[in-house]
DNA sequence: ATACGATTTTTTTTT
DNA sequence: AAAATCGTAT
């Protein structure tokens, strides 16, 4: 049995031991939020609740895995049947079984953002909108508008008025594109990320047996990162917890950083209104950071008007003040961070206790070069996601047409891999094969060659070889074996033509195969592929290689949420970078950016370095002068008394150019 | 008309 | 680094 009183503080213990009913936990950064959630699940299971009657909704798959792993360790009870994962994951599980009620086939595919961007672009060109001289937004922009409209429940005109005023005169056309996109998705039997949530809610509202089944099933619904839920997610939770009303939500309004995705921290604020009998708990004791770091974070977040009043109390004492390090330019910034990392290593700090955080992917470019040059091992938790890389999607598309021969997007993708086959030819082939009941076998007929021009014929022959090798595979073949066959049947050649780093891409494909072994079938594997993030793959990779990863972490602030390191560097702390100039266009943008700054600062346990370049070279503009972030300026005390400052300012000497 | 390839531009954050 | 654009070759 777990000794809860010994392992938890009084604040946490109250939450873990609280009776049934709706519960709101306002949990400050570093207050042991995950620990509390984990122990509550453990307590529920120990008190006899069966795991399959518990639902744990988390923000990432990784968070779910970690929490469930810890619950198993604590209780020693197998909890395989416990429902845990992201909203999209849970929606997928329920929709696979019940989507026929909404007119979908149960083998629907999930589109990732690239898929939806391409489909929207197709809709735009099909509608012949580009003919006009007006510049029309690209597929990804229309996609963002549509997505925001669905997730905030504002109509498209409202979203455009608020966030994209320069498209105001195009509202009608955008609406036409949006509705065509919805129709095309349904025709293709595909759901994008938003459909998963939207359809799950629709299913439960419109179908009482389904609602009854799931809401009666879940005796307890627990939610992490509730401040980042949107309206639809909040309603889904209400529905899932409808019968038993044991809904426990945990979050921190100061860490709400996903409004661009429709997250609305009004959910957490209004929770007591929706559940008047809700018990409210606060976790305000911070175990993570030194008082100096907490002081800086608190002084920053206090500038936000829209927030819950809460005061984080430090448990720790001592430590050094956060450091502000102005540097002359980007190269010097990379030099400084690298130099400081080397010194920390000499002091005994392990690589994986050091992180460098930034606002946007491309902010880490120079640093990556410098770290590589000095031989410091690092891991990038951002940038292109593993499952979104071209070679992964290519191979997955071959598998998709085998599983679902009517997957239009997958057909077009694989066809265009061949030489002299472009959009038009691929479309012609798709029209030809999809007119038959068995599209795959039509590839083997000579009629197919009628779709090809002279130049494209060799490519068609190669494609036919590929399909010949894939078409009669026994069902028993594993994904790894199929990937092997795809490589041997011509894809290897294709890699050679296109890329210079073939070996590492082939390695990725082997890992993709390994990863797939965790699933019961290839269908299930492909169905979840779009919901995977690179972190799932990274984790899996290290697990399979069975080696302790010990590397410096480079991450966006968003991806750093919930994590902690002994030393954190925040780079590019200049105004325009954080807050990002673009983000300020939104009326609530500045406060959200300040919350990002707060999240980044509170990741640090012992040392925090804020770094910004004073000059930046921009093409066409020469050297521009950068100011420190307004979030740093506003921390600077009016008196020149150093003791009042929440940070120490360092003067970084120029150590010369790194290429000398 | 179609596909390719050189050139230019452009990057927020994520399921 | 990747995508979009534009001009050229087939």
C-alpha cells in the first residue's frame, strides 16, 4: 500500500484524498501537479475502482505514458485497461467504433496538417478562385482560419474580422472554400484533427446510447492541463462525466499558452459556475525552483491582468539570481551559451539537466551549428516532426493504399514519387483506378499505361513493380517487412535520387517499423500515425536502443511545458522575438506571450540565463538594433539599487568568431 | 500542357 | 531548411 501521508504534502494530500464529485485544482508551476494526479489515480485504483472505469486525459501522449507508468509502479497493479491519452487519441478510440452513426466508414484516415493544407489548396484551385488578381490566402492560412473557427465556435467571418482583417473582403470566397473542404473530407472518408473532437462531441450529443455507454463507463474522469482545453474539449469532458460527475480538472491559468489552437482559459475560470458543487483546491508550494527564479517569474506574471490570484511559495532557499546576458549578435549568443554549457559540465551538471528554450524553431539554428562544432551532444525537441518527414509519409502512403485502396491522398503522393509524374498525371491515374472495385489490381493491367505520357512510361513500369510486390502480401507480414519490401521495390532508388542523407532516412524507416510493432495491426498503426509526435518516436528510439540519453535539450517553450531542468537558457529574449511581433496582432497576444515567458522561466530548477542579441543582421536592412524583451524591461526596478533587481546583468566578452 | 529545376521567399507555437 | 514561384525544356 502507498503511504500517501508520507509521500505528499498537506495540499497535495487533500486533493488525492478528496471525495467524489467535481474538483478543480489550481496548480502553480512546479507544485507537484503531475505527482498529485498520479497519486490520485493510484488511490482510486487501490480503493477498488477498476482501471477500465477511469479516464485520464492529458495534453501529450508522453505525459499519459509517464503518469500511467508511475501509477503501475506505485500500486503494482496492471492498469492496461485504463483509458489514458490525448483528447484526439480518446476521440479516435471512440469514433473508430461508432463513426458509422455519423456516416463515416470505420477505416477513415486521419489527416495531418500537410494533408489538410493540400486538400484545401486543391479546393481553392478547383473553385478557380486564383484567377482573380486579388491575392488569396494559401491553404495553410485558410486551414488555420477554419480550424480556429471550429475550435472557438466563432464563425469564419468573426475569425477573419478578429485575426485576419486584411482578408475581410474575401470572407465569402473563404466560406465557399471552407465548405467545399468539409465536403471533400467527408467524401474521402477522412478526418482532420478538429473533426476528431467535433465529431466526438456530435456523436455523444446526437446519440444517447453512445453517450449512455461512455458516461456510465467512466466512474472517474481526470484531466491534466485543463487551462489549454478549448470549448469542444470542455464539453466532451462534461459529457463523458455526465453520469457520475466525478470530474477532476487540474491546471494553471498562468500557463495557458495554446490560444492559437482555440484554447480558452475561461474554461478553468468558469468551472465553478458549471459545477456549483465543485471543490476547489490550490497547490501553491513550489518544489522546483530557487527563490530567485520564482521571484523573477512572479514579478513577470503579475503584469498580466487576466489571471487568478495566487502566490507561489518557494520551499527551497539559497541559489543564485537569474542572469541577464546581453550579447552583441547571434553568433556571440551561440558562443556564450556553448561556453557556459561547457563550464557547467565541468562543474558536474549532466548534459540532460541543461535546456535551451526559444520561441520559434528557427531561433536555434546558430546554436545547433556551434554545439555541433564543439562536440556537445544535443537533442532537438522541435522542428520537423519525425512522422511528418517526407520519407516517413511516403512509405506510410504505400501502406495506406494497401489497407485502403480508395485513399486518394495516398495514391497521389506515391504516384508523384515517380519521374515525370506530376499533379496532372497523378490525377488521371487516380480517376482511372478509383473507377474500379479493386484499384490495386488495375495497376497491373495494360490499360493503366494509357494514362502515361511517353516520358512517364518508365516511371509507370517501376510503379507497377512496386504494386506487384505489395499486392499479394500475406496478411501476416509485419510493417517492418513491408517497409523492407517497399525499399527493395524501388523506393531505395527514389531516396538516392532525392536526398543526400539516405542512410539516416533508412534508419528512420527501420525505427518506424520497430515502432509499429507495438500496435495490434497495420490498420491500427496507420490510423494513429497522424496523432503521433516526434517525442513519441524519440522516446521509443531510446527505449529500443536501451541507452541512457544524455544530451543537452533544445526546445521551443511550448514543448517544454511540464518539464524541468537544473539549468535553463532562454535565447532570443529580444522584443519582437518574445513577445513575437506577429503574436501581438491579437488583442490578447501580449498576455499570452508573457505566459510563455513565465512557463520558460519556471522550467529552471537552479540556474536561469536570459540571453538576447543587441544587433541582428537582416538581409536588405543591414544590422538592426534590438531591444531587450519588454518582459525584461518591466522587471527592471525604478531605483538603480542592484539588490532590488530580480536578475544580475553580465557583460559578455566577445571571444572572437567561431570559424577562426 | 506538363514537369522539372533554379531562384526566391519565408518561417509561431501543436494534436 | 522547406516551400512557393517562375522560367525553361520536353
